C-alpha cells in the first residue's frame, strides 16, 4: 500500500455537523420561544447558518480567534432581538454547545468506511474543532476507538490550512508526507492545506462543488467510494 496513515477531518466528513446543528437549533428555537422573534424556524436557521459559516471561514483564515467565534455564534444573530440581552445570548450559546455535543448523527457511510480503513491503516483526526467539544462528540458518535491520534488546531495553536499544523501532524504520527493522505470535506482548509503541504488528498464533495486553484488527488461524492481508492 502506498499510504500507511490517514488524516481525517471530523465535522461534516464523519460527523454530520450540519444535521446535528439543525436538530439542536430546532430544540433551541422551541425551548426559548424564538417563534415570538422570528417568522419561522427557517428564517432563524438561515440567519444563524450564514453567520456561523462566515465565522468559521474567518477562523480558518486566522482572522478571528476561537473566543470571538464562540462569542459571536449566537450574539450576532440574536442582536436583532431587543428582548434578548447579550448575556442571555451567551447563555443560549452555552446551552447549544452542551446539547450538540451529545448528538450522534453521522455522515452516510462513515462507520462503514472507518471499519474498512481500520484494519489497513493508522487513522488520525486532524480538526479545527475545539478540544472541549471534539472528544465528547467523538464519544457520542461512537468514533473514539477508531483513532490512533487526535490532533486539534487549538492545541497546536494554528488552524488548517496553515502548513504548520500539517507539519505538526506528520511529526506527531512519525511518517513522511508521501505516506499520508488527507480526507476532508472542506476544499480550502482540508484539501488545500494538505495540497500545499505535499500531502495527497481525497476531497469528500457530495454537492459536486467546483475546484478552486488546483485539482485534488481524488474527489468522491460518497464516502463508500473511498474504498475503491484505498
């Protein structure tokens, strides 16, 4: 086998974070009576999703801190509601985090892929997610036993796609770049970061998005297609 080790993104590559977010936001919407402030759940969800997507992009580019992302996740979308104070928005954020960590929805085929890979390679998580959440999320989804190393950006001190986190990962797992392949859903952070670090990539691209400035080593629309590559 060409590769000995696999670096895997966690959110929306293995754990279905979009769906877990939606389910948790439905609970938040109902429990905090957001129907009094927003025309519908979809209106609230769109405002939240657009905001948090922007925050994660800025975080990946190193333009905001973890603290800012955590703070603005709910403060920004709820700032249009006069009845909800900033302090209350932060408390709602804490409640959201406590709930979503326990959601275990996986991307279709994630467990089957991990079962296939586990007997063939060493598997490691490489994630921009936060330490206080990722381990709980992996436990809740039943994924923890699959991984040899869990490498998180807030421990390393730099986010994907910065080459330093990939250099750190290679040193941590003790193999050269040509023995590793990165699997992830984010073209900029996962695939671009690996590409510019001399690491082969498998882009999990279920929506068939166009590539940017380079063509990934491999592209799949479903996780089970990876079995035909590795």
